């Protein structure tokens, strides 16, 4: 998640059936990586007790 998402209380990943806790993250170095898109995947059948966090990124030159 980008830093601005960390303070958003509506972003939660656990438990997957009724998320109330922000528990899952993607760690990266902004100096080397540009985030193109990120989201919490909640449009799928339950595969875990956590919701997946997806991030599309590109390496900076």
C-alpha cells in the first residue's frame, strides 16, 4: 500500500469475511519502485482468512 493508504481506517484485510483490521501490507522502497495500482482483492471466493493485497508496480531507472 502507498503511504497515504496507511492512515485510511476503511482499509482492512482481516478477517476476510468482515474485515476490521489492517493486517496485510506490501513493503517496498519508493526510491526504487513506482506504484502504478494497488487494491485489496475482495471480489473473489474466500481463499484465506485474510484478503489479498495486490500491487502493480514498475522499477524506476
